[in-house]
C-alpha cells in the first residue's frame, strides 16, 4: 500500500505547515470483545507490540474491538492465534496517521 502525506496547519504559526505520513498497521478483527481481549493478552505475552483499538470504520461500520500491531508480523500473529485456538475474523492492513 502506498504511503500518503497530508499537510496540516500548525496551530502556533499559520505560515508553516507540517507533514503527517500515514503508517500501515496490521488490524486483526474478532467476532466479540472477549476473543479480542484474550488475543491481546496472549500476543503481549508472546512479545508482539500492539494493543486493542476500536474497529476502524474502513473495515466495518459496526462497533467492535480489534487488535493493532506491526504490519510485518502478520504471518507470525496468525500462526500464534491459530496454535492457541483463538478464532479471529480477518487480518487487514490499514493506514493510520
């Protein structure tokens, strides 16, 4: 996925602009909050950096909890969840500011 840059106004000096770059993250969705919490605990214990977030609207409109982590860990995260029999819906790559 291509990284995009957005220019924003600096609140302290309107003559300056700052650039924010989108970063690609892995987002794992679950069918309920219990599974998301269980996965977050396990992944933290296994040394993965990440945490629980609300499911981004780009993925689904309903509310829910997802786990966000580094995009390069996709295969390792999926393998860890499968070995520990924690069901997940899908794994996405999403751009965040």
